[in-house]
C-alpha cells in the first residue's frame, strides 16, 4: 500500500515523460530522487511498475493496471486541493501559461510580475510561441490567444478587445507612396507572418467580408519579426493594435488603408473544459482581465 499519495503524480509523470529524467524535470526533482522514490513505491506495492533501461522506461503489466486508476486518482487529489484552497482563498502551486511572443513580453510580463509578488506561493512557467499549443497534450493551465476558438474542448473568457491594423514606416511611405485602394496592395511589399504562407488578407466582416491578394514577398514565422521589418521600412504589415499602438502614437509607424477595417479578434484566456480551476488560475485571469481592459480603454 502506498504511504505517500504524491507518488501517484510521480508515477503519471514517468509514464507520460517516458524517462525518469523527464519526470524529474516536470516535477522539479533530481534524477536520483525520482529513482529512489520509484524504487520505494514499487517496494510498497510489491510489484515492478516499469521496465527500465538507461534511456527509456516502459510500463510492466502491473504498471498498466496501476495506470488505469492513477490518472483519475491524481485528478481527484487535485480537486481536493483546489476545493480546500478555494475555501482558504489563497493561490499556490505552479501557474503554467502559453502566450504569443509580443503579447507575453510587452503586456503579460509586468502583470505576471505583479501577480507572483502578490501571491508568493505561486511559481510561474511562461511559454511564448506564436503557434497554437495543444493544452490537453502540453499540460499548460492557460493559454492567451487572439480570435475565436477552433477546439470544442476549450473554454474561453474574453479579456479585452482588439483590432488589427495595416501599418508601415514613414520611410516606406515616403519611398513608395501608401496604397489608397485595396487592389493596390498587390503592388506593395507585404509582410506576412505564420507557419503557413498567407497570400491574401481579409477585410470587413460577415457577408461584406472581402479577400484581397497581397504581394507576400516577405514571410516570417513570428509577429515580432514582422513588426521589426515594418519598423525598418521593409513593407506593410498586419498587426494587432496591442503590438503597435505606441509606434503609431510616436509616428514610428503609419496606419495604412484605415478606411477598410479588418476582422476583429478579441483577446481571450483559454483553458480545457471540465477542469476545476485552482485559485492561481482563477485569480490570475481576473487580474489579467482587469489590467488589460484598462489598457484597452486607453488605445
């Protein structure tokens, strides 16, 4: 019989990670500690749970039986912790967040710093990527994303508004003259970002939405790179107002084709449906919504 229920989380981390070292990385333990606790766990249960090699582990037949119950048991233990923490009204544990590069660096970082200062029991893991991360597979508590949900397993809460703008540098405008009609975009150098090349930009919404081919000569994989190229006069970029509001105010960038609105893509906090949210997640979403809404009102 197990003497320490925390070993259930250790077992699941080893089974998911495939190695003792990966389980240690996830749980913040050394390889020696993970190996020792697994050995103690197997001795308590009287069975061998994993076949081990120097590079990999795999479940034994007994380990497969244990695995059928271990995930549900860990979820039940986490729900107990959450229920108790909610009654106490404090946040603790590791807050795991994924967010776009620019949003994370420019806006989330200072808010996160305030949050962990206010809640010293919270640890932070922040992952910045312009790719959409699979929350179910990655283990993140929360994602910060622009636009609508494409995954029915997710729940979203709107944090603040957002609008997309086309922008270019004054130097580019002086050299090439900015377009006055949508059709003229095909004659300009347009900076597109994302892993999939974009050959047209959409304007308007609903039945009045219109797609316009663009000269996608410059393709980059991050919004930050598109932003930098626009500032250096390389061409016209489509950017969130969150990324370029200060540049527009300071005239480092000029808005292009402002009479032709782009589809809105509000900012959301996203998490997996069916999961009880621990106080650290619930409280952070509330703080984020309050702070970002205040910024949005100043745009």
